[in-house]
């Protein structure tokens, strides 16, 4: 059987990220981004393997128009052999414990879950509906950020708030970044010769959004994000945990509205808010080098909070086969990795400086010092995991 091709699609409210994944090829034959959809500045950026990036203006295009432009290009690159489409969906609520072949029932369940992710799920749905209209003959699969965490035990996923809020309104911890935590924990098992079903990991996905996870025997047992991706560690622009009374305090003392507080916590906080400079870790590391006090503090808070979260995740495990770093920061920043590990002496962790410095720009590997528990850098690949999940559900 020739190797199969899956188009992986991630629709935001005004953008579509995509990658054509071939099951036998470690590199994507085509990837790109359509952005500013719905405006006159809409543009389709394309990256064919071994070619220069192209940008095609698609003025006024919406999701369906952008996908319609993309379709013939995908078909050409896939040489007419496209086997299915994998859609990233942010929130699967309690409906989805794994990827699902999309039918009317699945679409309804994603719709029903939308109040839990009011910005993301409607955009994901819009993309699915547009793609299903254009690629009607192909199987479509939804892969959920939350699904991997549906194995959390109840004592880890419940908030200590009145029971009725969970029973009638779904207020509980769901967790996100599941595709990435799952992918890197499986890769780590491969890299160390351990069986997925008999291995135990702490993972730190550190990108613009950041989360930690405890994974034993292939199952997520706890994770730092909650009902929404705001809970947990400090991130690029998100605060992570704050005292929940901060809302009423700001409303009372400053007269702020819920929208203002939401915006501040989601978009103006994290390392951006602390540094007063940027949400981009590269910029902050450079500024720290030059003695910028805000950047220095932001990095210290970021690293301490992640270490603290990882130590807390340790409660879910009975042994540790390794700590895994991934995401743009986790894969590329020896400084951040070493600052985090420096706070985890109690777990006996220590890095090998040279190995830590070597693991950047897609190079993964073990970075712990001899005689200390394993620490690994594992480049994540959410598109490939979504493609694998899609392939697994294709009708025979
Ligand atoms: P997203 O969550 O949007 O997928 P990424 O996983 O690409 O984001 O991570 C983006 C973050 O990774 C940014 O803060 C960026 O500064 C950081 N990053 C990328 N390369 C480096 C690097 N060489 N050193 C430090 N941080 C880096």
C-alpha cells in the first residue's frame, strides 16, 4: 500500500494553520497559514518542502474560500492521494476521550461544548464545516486538546466548589495541550526503550501557552491547565494561577468590568505583564543579558512557577522515568531549562551543561547529568500526532 497523506487543519477565528502529513515522511510536503480571513488583507502563506515560502493574497476570503484555494494545491502536492482530514478541536468536554470520526452526532457534541471554549470551538467548527463541504468524499476526524486528560482521577479534576456546578454546568478541570503531552511522552518511551504502558513522566510544554502534566503508563493523571487554558503556570501573556478573589478585588477597588479583567489576565499578563516588554522569550532572554530588571524578574517567576507545578505533578506519580521539555521554549532554551531544574533539587534533578546547550532547534536528547534522574528534550509534533490519530480511524 502506498504511504497515505492526511491534511491537518487548525482553524482559529480568522486563521487556518495547516500541514500535509505523509505517514512515511518525517518532513511535511506542504504546510502554511491562511490569516486575516474575512478582511481585505487575507493572505495564504505556503511552504512547500525544499522551496521558498510563498504568500498569495486572497482579499476578502473567509474560511471556505481559503480552503477552496488550498484544496487544489494540496491535491497537487499529494499527487491526488489525500486520504483524510484531521481537525484540531480545542475543547471536547467530557464527550470525547479520544479522537473521533466526524458525523452529525460528533458535530452536535462539539457545538454543545462551545460554552466551555467560546472563542475556540466555534472557530474550529466553522473550519470543519467548511472543509466537509469542500472535501465531502473524505473522512474527517476531530482530535481534541482535552481528550488525553479525560483519564484524570476525580480528585484531580474536581474543583472544591459546590457539587452542582460540576453536575449541572460542567465546571471541572479539563486540561489542554493533550496532543503534545501524549506525543512527547510516547517519543520519550521510544527514546529510552521503555514501554509506553510501563513508564512514568513529567512533561512541560512551554510555548506561548504553557502547561505541565503527569503521565503514567500512557495515561494523563494530572495537568496544570483547568476549565480553561488560563489555569496553572505563568505563560507568554496569561497569568496562570492568581488568587480567585483578584476578580472581586479589582472590581471593587478599580471598578473594572469582567471583560477588562478577562483581557488583562489572558492578554496582558504572564511574562509580558511582568517584564513590561514582551511575551517572546527570545526578546526577554536578550533583555536579561543586558540587565533589564523586568525581563530578569519575568524569567525568574516563569521558571519558579513551572518548577513548582512540576513538583506538584509529582504527587500523581509513584516513580519518575524522566522530565520532558517541549514546545518553542522547552525545545530551544537551555537557560529556561536550567533555571527550572535548579528549583527541582528535591527530586534529585541535575543537568549536563553541554548536553543542555546542544538540544536546540529540533535536536532532542537526554540532558541530565550522570547519575541523576532523566531529563529529556523532545521536539513536539502535534500535526503528526493528529495525522496518526486520523489514520487510525480511517475506514478500511
Ligand atoms: P505556540 O504555543 O504558539 O505553538 P511555540 O511552541 O512556537 O508557540 O513557542 C513560542 C515561544 O518559544 C516564544 O516565546 C518564543 O520566544 C520561544 N522560543 C523560540 N525559540 C527560542 C529560543 N531559541 N530561545 C528562547 N525561546 C525561544
